[in-house]
C-alpha cells in the first residue's frame, strides 16, 4: 500500500500559536492557542507575543499530533510560516520547525503566510466535498496587516493588482475599536455590535484612491476626530450609540472593500471572487459579497469561518503542495518579517 504523506504545519506570525496536520491533502487536526495577554493593550505587544509562542508551541504541536491520530514518526515534512509577520513571533515557529525537522530527519518547507491564507480556500476535512474553486480567480485578501486584490493563476503564480497604500482593513477595525475603548482584536467586537445597529446612522468620508488600491488611514483619523468631538458634547455618546457607531463604521469599510473588488472583477473579466484573511470572517462582508455576486452573476468562494483568521491548517496545506513539488528549504533558512518579492 502506498505510504500516506503527512505534513505538520506551524503558524506563529502574529499572536496565534497554531499547529495542524494534513494527510494526503485531508486536514486531520488544527489546534490554535490565542493570546489574551494583548487584549488590555488594544493591540499585539511583540515581546509578549513571542514569549507566549515559546510557552505554547510544544503543547499545541503535541495536541495537534494526538488529535490527528499520528506520532512524530509519521510526519514526512514540517511546514512553517517564514513571514511576513512579527520577527520575534516568526522566530519561534521557524526555530521549532528547524529543530523538529533536524531531530526527525525530515524535510523543512517554508510557507509565505499570505499564500497560506489563500490556500485556506482549498482546505478539505474528511467527508468534505472538494471545492469547486478553479483557477484563475480573483482574491480579496484582507487581514490585520494586508489588504490586496490578487489575480490567482495558481497558488504559486499570483499577481497583486491592488493594495492598501497605508493601513490594512483589519487595522482600521482594530484601531477604531481602540478609540471606542473596546478590546483587541477589534474586528469581531465591532462585527458583534454592528448586528444591532443602524448602518446609516453616521456617515464617514471615503478615500478617493485610484485604480484598485485602498487607503484606510484617513478613515481611521476621521473616525477618531468624530468620536472626540461627539464625546466633548456628550460624555455618554459612545455608550449610548455604540451599536450604531459600529454598524456605520463596518458598513463603510465593507462598502469600500466590495466596491473595489467588484470593479476589479469586471475590469479583469474574472467572475470567480474569493476572500481570505482575518477580515473575511466579517459577517457583513460575507453576506454582502454573496448578495452582490448573485445580482452581478458572479461566483463567490469564502473559506469556512474557522480558517479565515490565522491558523496552521492553511500552512500545512501549502506545505502539502510544496512537498508534492519537492520544494524544500535548507536548515540555514531564517524568518523574514517583510517580503518585497511577488507572491
Ligand atoms: O489574518 P489574521 O488573523 O491575521 C493577520 O494575518 O493579520 O487577521 C486578523 C485581523 C484583525 O485585524 C481582526 O480584527 C480581523 O482580522 N478580524 C475581523 C473579524 N475577525 C477578525 N475583522 C472584521 N470582522 C471580523 N469578524
Ligand atoms: Zn494572517
């Protein structure tokens, strides 16, 4: 009988320590330890993140292997996030993967975190039908650090046709959440309040950015001044209007993203639209994307909710493809916080 190919994936680019196991293209397990320690700071504190990764990585890998029903001796290769991300955080996953590969005498596979988010669209658990998504498609990659529109010709041939010139969409959610005194990450909290609010209650100015590029820094600043001025007039403004504020802010961010995304679809003549990254967990983005696509006769692909934010299943998925291509990294590879080259 042909031996099954088992890949262990490791993700530690930001504040989630995650391990996942894929066997012959099927996801067997995925375990993530979130870091609550950043909550009270309104953003990720890099030094605290890398310390928490160090504490979490071994237990997380141990549980992922056990949940998958495999041992370290069954693992054929270890795939890890090399970057982009926080250097101190990346170093923990990179060092662990290198040690694991060396100790078990197996190949090491480097994975670009953004490619991982896109690969999440192809994740398949046991008994799941295979995705109908085929190349080429257009992907809106929206996370805490990135906002890009990408033509995906294949997982290893992509062209970025638009991106943010300043803040990412996730950053806008997180920073506005901080202004409101809500926790971190801001996206899910704003999403929750927005469900009960009126999206038309307040209007925020939108950036005029050419082509398929985005800008969220102006919106963040306008939001900050708006809240400051309203609180000056009424101390209870935030508490009394929280749901409406969140709904109006979210409405604006989602509208900016989708207007550009649909324009890009029309202009490239690609009618398969996919989303990936942490912000694609947003309920309004998911809903509106589907509604608009239906109206405009386009197909939509959205990863399952649990694979939108950072996870190692998506890293193991890219690892599996690279293993099949025989693309391995050497032991002298280092973590990389920023990537300039194309995806
Ligand atoms: O992909 P991700 O987990 O990490 C990065 O690679 O950055 O994305 C994290 C981002 C954070 O900014 C977080 O606020 C945002 O995703 N996010 C959301 C939601 N869930 C997570 N934004 C809007 N709505 C959500 N439901
Ligand atoms: Zn991410």
